[in-house]
C-alpha cells in the first residue's frame, strides 16, 4: 500500500486550497490558507516525516516560487501540466477545493504529468526572450495602426512591398497634415513605432550578450551550425528546452514542439490530421521560421560558413546531412502538397536533427 501522503494545492494569487490525502485514507483533509511563505511553511511543518510527503500544483500565472519554496523545505513537489490533467465529462461544478482534491487523488494514482521546472538562471533568460516576442507583437500592432492611419488620410507609399524599409522610413518623415490634431496623432503613432524599434534593438543586444556567456554559450554555438538558425533563434531553442536529454528520442522532442500530425484511428481505419500544436509554441515558431531557408539548394556560404568555424567536423558534417535531407523533403512535399505543409514537415525533421546534435546522437 502507498505509504506516501499526497497534498494537492490549488494555487491562486491570494489563497491556496489544500487537500491532504493520507496513506490509509480515501477522503481528503481540506483547508484554505493564504498564499504566503509563512502559511506554506506552517502547513508543511505539521508533517512529521517529510520524505513521505509529495505535493503538487498546476502550472499557472503564479510561476515556480511555490515549487522552490516547498523543495527548499525538503519536500518533493511536482508542477503539473494543466492541459494533461484527466477530465471527467459531465462534471459541471468546479471550485478551488474540488481542484485541490482532484490533484491529490490523481497524483497518488500516478495520472499526472509534471513539467520540468527551470532554474532561476534559465527562467531569467527565458523571460528576456519572451519579452522580446511581446515587443515584436507590440511593434507589429503599432505599424498596423500607422498604415491604417495613413490609408484613411489617402497617404499611399509608391512601393507597397517595401513597407518598413529605410526608404519607407524616410518617406514617413516627409508626411505632413493640414490639421494640427491630425499631425499630432501621426506624430504619436510615429513615436510608438520608434520606441518599439529602440526597445527591440536594445533587447537584441542583451540576448546576444547572454548567448556568449554560460550556460548558453556552448549549446547556442552548436545550434548555430544549422542553416536558418542564428543567435536569437538558437537562444530561444535553448531557453525554452533547457535540457534536451530529458527527451529519450527524437520523436519525443518532435512531439514537444507540437509539429507531429494528429491522429484519429479506430479499428482498421487510420486517419492523420493537421499538426497537434500542443507543444511549446515558441520553439515551434522558431523551427518553422528556420525551415523556410531549406527551400534553397544545400550550400555553405558567408555567415553560415563563419558560424561553423572552430566547431567539431562531425557536427559540421551532420549539419550538411541535415541540409541535404531537409531540402529533399521540401522539394518532394511542395510538389505533392502545398508549401506550408512542406515547411511544417521540414520543421518537424529539423527538430529531430537538433535533438541529435544537442544529445550527440548523430547517427542518422
């Protein structure tokens, strides 16, 4: 019989619903405590033998502070992937106490999937990279507002395909409006775009500086051997994955990216659908962007050649094999299907090559 005490925590900003499931019990002891370090320490101090206590809570907006506090007290704690928690159909009542109770029971049954908790250093780099993505979204919105404003006032750039080039920037500075309020509105939109450009330039320099120091320097250098992957994309892959060795096979890492096809099979019928998109969206975006470069014939020129200098020859050869394989995959699928599906397939295979390079499984 299980001799462990399982504690399910439903963590919120102000409170934590606690459900304690004893080894010989079926029902949980339930309570609600404040979400403070003192209250958590007081709760867990009641446990006589902490080696027989297991706690868990769902990953969410409160982050990993609760996990780090509990583990510092010598008690095991799992952070659970919310999307993989089993759900019962027909249940229409949801409360914090019920959620905590469900976590405790499922944790004892072994039905929960924990996520890997990053170290504070890993999380800091991840935060920096994700803020950059948020700033890029903000800049895109600012530029869309600018273009909509210009269109409403009959201002059209002569070369629409060259939007946001340096010539387009010069053209923007020459635009004048008769009404003072309209000119003021235009100036504010220009300022919003300029601020986002400055912020992105500054954060890019910070990420590039972080990529030259440990623990990012070595894995980023290995990833830059691939075509289509430079410092920013390599840093994103490393920060989001953290440890490639936690994936036992290339297929498991592909599943983590959400680039594997969905499947609905029953009996003798097998149906494959679109990609699952259930994995890490940041890694998936980087891989898809990098995969567009494999439309072109294999070649090692200029920047890629420079990036591959001083790297192990077997890694460089592995990168060349990836180019040949992925370009052939793109040509084959782009002819049979459409370009977007071909790029997704290339991104999936690129994930496998990346896993091989980062785990030194480069047989294929």
